[in-house]
């Protein structure tokens, strides 16, 4: 369940990819669908996070690339439908919302009605742009008494208005008040109390204190699923503000320092990886989702303090190399959903339930960033290996399909093309082989669905013209 009755996830997610690739006929067809068939008057349950990153992110990016008002108006209209999710005692939004009634609730599988770090922590980029483009404080007032500065008469944000939307600023206030065990952010937070949700049993709690005094007793700390894009949006919020959002930068620096200290490990075979904290012990695995972190750390390293810069560059390259190994060690040369470093196995899935590949983008995302920042040709070489593997194992008559087992040369298809394949995987591969001035990292940040949003100084209508 992603869209709650909204249609066209693949169309909206692919809009900016079509435009950037100069596929004019296909882009015009997609634009026409948005104008005539994209109906927002639906009554269904939707993921706040997915609607934000896929739909709102895709519409905003396409507006900034083209300047065409239809994309802006649809983004603002859809944004308003998400606001009731913020009506909680803390202002931390719940994860699920009915787009028709406005009722919201937490995921049934989430600990004790909690909200998810990667979900409520991945709103900042898009909601700031919604506030700026609308000049309407409604996006802020749902979560805070503060007002968002309005737009200038030109319709673009004045230099003084590029502050932080109070809606997302409120999320930061909650996170600043709550204790971060050893500087780490657990994945589950109560939208009622603003505290981390804990489920550890008494015996496990005691074991935690004996083995790892001071460490969190919450169930899960991860740079992969449930945590990932929260960290990404900290450094990107700072970059999008033209390096004015110093609070975001400090939160990122502090979080990365804690991750380095407690979660970054090196295998017996010399592979660097980021472990997960799960119920009191380190789980020596990385999910494919965590492979975005090589690119994130590389991006942050360019702006790190002198004493950290080289160390972070090396860490980014090592993590990206480890994620490449997860591809290189499979029979299809595509990576599994998760890979482990235990029982003599390194960078390989050891459980049947983790052997699949669903066209995920995170590894090629890091290749793109590392190429742009180092111009080491190995990243393009690795990217081309992925292109060849996709063509060989995932291409089907109607498009591309995920596969159920990366460790067989005759894999079964899952008969599904995820919308993020067009939004992210293909876009990052395309940009990997483009010149650096196509969506320059100096002028754009990518949301977690690879939709480009302009940095404060960007003249967005002139920044990208096919």
C-alpha cells in the first residue's frame, strides 16, 4: 500500500527522468496524463512517506525543470492532503493517512503505534519547497505556531525566506529534546510522547546493560531500511539551503560520528560495512538500501572539517566498494536485498529470503556520486556492469522485472517493475555517463527518490534545458 487510490505512480516518478533524457514524445504524453487524468479526489489509505517522495517530489522536480504550472499546482494540492497526518500531540506525523477523510494512524507493524525515523525524517526537502512555492503558512501551522515567510512578488523565494519550514522544524525540535543513546537515532519514535519506543524484554534489557552499557535498548538502529533517508536529508537540507541551515549540518556531523564509532566495521576479508543495532547486539549485515550511504558520505566529505575530510572520503569509497562486491559475488552480477558478514560469508546473502533483487538503485546511486566527486573510471566501469546485468537478467517484453534469486544464472522474474526503477536506477545510471553539468551537484540536490530540487541559488528555469 503506497498511494491510497492515487493512480500513476510510475508516470509521476518517471516525469523528470523522461525530461532529463530528452524523451520529448514520452514526456508530453506523461504531461498530458497529469493534466487530464491525475485525479487527487480519492478516498484511500496512503503512506505519507511514499506519497511525499514519489508524487510530491516528482511533481516538484518537474515543475522546477520545466516551469510548467500544472506540476506545481498538483504538488501543492496533494501536499495539503497530507497535512492532517501532523495532527498529533508532538507534531510528529503518523505514517498512514486516508487522503479523502484525513484520518491518520501508525503502521500496524510499527512498535507500539510509533512513527518511523526514515519516514518523518524524510519530509524536509519537499515541505520546504511546498511552503516556499505556496507562500501559504498552512504547511507550517499544522505543526507549529511559527509562520513561514511568504514568497516575493516574483514567485520565487526571496533570500530571507529560505529558512526552515516550521512543520519540519518542529520535527527537529522533538529530535533535539529526546536523548540519543550514544549519539544514535533509533528507528521508532512515539508521535504521542516524543520518546523512542522500546520493546526489549527485562532479561534482554539486563543483558544490554551488562554487555553494552550506555547503548540503546530499543529494537533497531539502522542506516538501511527504517533509518536511511533521515540521515541523507540532514546533509541535503544543509546543501539545499546554500549551506545556511547550520543545525542540519551539525545533526549530520554528530550522527555520522556516532555511526563511525559504533556501527562501522571491517570484515576479516577487509571489507568495510555499516552494521545494524538490533535488540542489544550488532547485526553484521547491510541491506541494499544502506548502500546509498557511500554516496551520502562522499557528498558530505566535500564539506567536512579538514580533520575529517580525507577519512570520510576513504570511508565512502570503502563502503561503495563493499556494495560493489555484493554484486560482483553473485552469479547475475546484481546485488541481493541484504548481505552479511558472518559464518565465513562476506558480502553475500546467507538467507533465502534475502537473495532477491527488485531493481533497487542505491548501489548505482553511490557510483554516480563517487564518479562525480572523484572521476575514478572504475565507477563508470561498475555502472556499465550493472547495465549489462539488467539487460541480461531483468529485461522482459514489457519492460524490466525484478528477480527472485541473484545467485542463479536462470533467475525467475517477479513480474514487477517498481516505479523507482525509472525514477532512480535509470536516472542515476544515465547521470553516471553524462557530463557533470547535467544536474550539477553545485545546483541541485536529489530527494530520496532521485527527484532533483534546486539549491537556493539555482535559477531553476534555466538550470536544465535539453
